[in-house]
C-alpha cells in the first residue's frame, strides 16, 4: 500500500542553482527537508510533473542512492507517469542527456556535483535537465529558485525503497519505473558517431592507452566501450570501479588531480595516449605521450579534423566556445569559413545554438567538449573523437599538435585558480578591476598595451535573452588576453579564476613552458587586479 503524504515546510535560504545545478555540502543536502524542498521546487518551477516522463540517474557519489529514492517517491506523489532510471541509480551526465532525447522524456534529474569531491564531507548536487536533454536554461532555473522561496509543502509517497539492482519495470504507486542498463544506449550512440573499425584497427596495431576513470561514473562506460568493444588491452581503464567517495580522490580530470596519469604519460614507459574523465563523465582530459593538450587546443584540433569522423563527415555547421576559452578554435573556424560563437561559462548557453543547428561542436576551457549528439559535454565522446582522428591520421598526439600549431599558430593558455577566497575580498577585487575598465584601453600595464576592456555580456542570437556580468575581459596588443571571473560552482567562499592567453605565430617559439610564455600577461594581471594583496595568497591553488 502506498500513501501520499503532504508535508508542511518552509523556504530554505540559498537554494539558487549555480553554473550547473544546485551544489552544496553533502551534509547540507542531508539536512531536514533540504532535498525534498529543492525537488518539490523543481516540480513547481517547471509547472508540475503530472503525466510526465523523467530520466533519473547520478554519478554514484555518497547519498546518490538515498536521494534517488526520494526523487522517485516525490515524482510518484506528484503524478509523474514514468521515470526511466539507470541501474543502481547510475547514469553519466551525457548518458542521461542521451536518454532524455532518445526516449522523448520531458526532462531529467541528475544527481551529481560533477568534479567536486564526494563522500560525507564532500559535495552533492542536483541538476534539472530539460526536454532537449540539456541543462535547464536560466529562464527555468530562475523559476525553480523563485519556487524555493515560496514553498509551503511538499508531497512524497510513503513506501519502501525501490530495488534498483537489475533492469526491468516496476510500479511505484501509479508510476512506472523502468530500470535500464546505464551504458547500453550510450554505447550504441557512440557506435553511430565514430569509426569503430578504424579505432579497433589502431589498437590491434599495438597502440597503447591509459584511461583514468578516477573511481567515478565513466569506469563501466570506458571498460565496455574501450576494452570490450574496441579491443584496447585489459587494464587500459584504471580506477574503473565507481566509489561513493571516489577513493578519496578529487574526480577532476586536469594535470593536478589526475597526477598519477600525468606522471605516467610524461614518464619513460608512457603509453601512446592517455585520458581521464570526471565524477559524472562530462569532462575530459587528453594527454599524449609526453604531450598535454589543453581543453582549448583540444576543441580546436577536433574542429580542424572533424570530417574524419563519420558523423561529422559533411562538415561543421559552426563552433562555439565559452568566452574564457582560448581563441584557438576561432582560428580554425576562420579557416573553415564557419561561424564561431563565444558564450558565457556554463554548458547551458550552448543549448540554443545546438538546437537551432548553428553550432555542431562546442567546448570550454574547463575540460568540456561536446557536440549536437547530446546536450551536455561528453568526456568519453571526446576521447573517442581523438582516437578516431589518430586512427585515421596514423600519428601521435605530439605530431598532431605540432602540425596544428604550424598551420594555425599556438594560443598559449593557462588558468590560475584561487580557491576558498573570502567572498568580500573576491568581490572587492572584481569591483576594483571593473572600475578600471573605462580607462585601461590605450594604456600600458606592466609593459603590455591594453587594446580593449569590457564586462562580458551575451545576447543569445536564438532567443534574444541577455546574460550580463559574465566576466571581465581585457585584451592586449598582439592578441594576448586576460579574463577574470568568480566561479559559479564552488561551495565554500569564492573561487577567483584568472584566465591567461597569448597568441604565438613564430614556430621557433612553439615549445615554451606555457607559464613562461604567459609571464607578461601574468604580470599585467597582477598589476591590474592586485591579486596577491587582495586575496592574501602568494600563488594560485591550482594552475591548469
Ligand atoms: C561546470 C559547467 C561548465 C562550466 C564549469 C566551470 O562544469 O557544466 O559549463 O564551465 O562548471 O564553472 P565555474 O563557474 O566553476 O568556472
Ligand atoms: Zn562533470
């Protein structure tokens, strides 16, 4: 017997979705009514779930299973028709996006704090994706936030937990629950996109690879696709078992947090190709033997070689990058004669461009790359794209990068993060730079001539919506650039991100250490923003 309970509640402060859903400490999500309030506010914000079909899954972090049961009970209590859920409540973010699209669902709930650490002391998150499979646009997240401020009650079914181990269909009250293999549909989609025969032949020829799943959700996906389908040797995928605390690691695929992989790739016995993905499987890191590829360069290389991939053989409709991402892809777009869009940080801003057929490939400096095959960035897809290109070109990553830079020039790029900075100090720093925007152009700072200075705002060319205050952007003579913004995904204090870029066209200077090449821009950033004094830090916490 099931019984719908209506529970009186009060608004809880701070339930404002950020760059990518609502992210808080796990303990916060576990506190009284916190999750229930937010889920009910999603239902209220999207006009209810009565008669709707939803997709549900998460990255397997601590509290994933319990939260999934709450979502199921609350969906049933509010009259949802059906929920399609990944076995054991697991689904990578791109796999969830694919399922929403493929099954024509009305939307989905993804339980994840992406690359943030998990566990009782770590972070948890809830994200609502719309019917196109993409993160809810601001119009929807604003409504959800409004609903969190006016909520007076939530509805939940009184019932036992639903068994989610094993595929099949069960009923919860009047709602159907279809439990699906989290990998199967996604693997099928990858087969439709890429030249699996060419990649298979590449591995047969002795090409070696290491994929670090970082104890996060892509382990089962990578094992199935790389090792079983494509014949990469056993042991290619490491840290393949998803763990609730990611093995106490930080599931963010960058040179700092994927250091073991980086060390192997830079060592004497490096495999030909290395890659990693994050907590929920939407980010990627690409690293060749002795050659790290920045996410910005990765996007540019994929765009330049896209026609080698069956799904993109006809060419790209356009490309898009987030504003702080380097301009490397702009040069490729120019060469191909296609449009290139610069959007604010956050994958949701690509949704309209993809839906409208204006862009085929998108990417962000924050290790996200994707295309119109789903409406999320997609870690494993990016890895397969690289493998497809290498298989067709019959070359190594370092050779491909060299050839690319010779053709397009090299955009040296780095991001310096200052984490857990006092919020007031961080806002003060931004205000301080904001005040200088009007006077900087034409002046010289630390020996660099400023050519432009603006606070980035984005007018969506598809729906005309405007997003303001999306980062401070300062251009220098010769194409160098400095961007400052505060992260929208942190859970403690403020994270200041300093993005640095310098364009180099002289082939004799393509092999510099990026920090050395960028030294003048770094000096200008310090002179303009006074980072050291204002944050009280001598050096960034993370450099990528
Ligand atoms: C998430 C979003 C990305 C975004 C990234 C960094 O991963 O999906 O689109 O680029 O966060 O956001 P932040 O606000 O922390 O710089
Ligand atoms: Zn992620």
